[in-house]
């Protein structure tokens, strides 16, 4: 995963979990699933977990 994270454009892709890198343009929404727990809902309906660190990265990129 580190290889892909380093070689993909950081403006287009973000690692949201130790097992998931997403393309930001395909992100539909972020849902809260509990206290400090979130998941990403993609345009095709796929639901992916977001780690605490991944959530911080997403917030900084989307704001």
C-alpha cells in the first residue's frame, strides 16, 4: 500500500485506512458510525471504513 500511496497523485487519491486508498472524485459522502468512527460511501454504493488518521487526512483535503 505504501508503494501506491507514494506513486498516486495526492491531490486525487488519499489513504483512508490501512487497506484502502480512494479517489477523492468518487467519494459520495462520509458517514459517522459512532464516536470517532466513520465510513466512506463511494458513488457506486461501496462502503469503506475510515481510520482516525484517514479521517484527519480527508478533513484536511476536503476543507
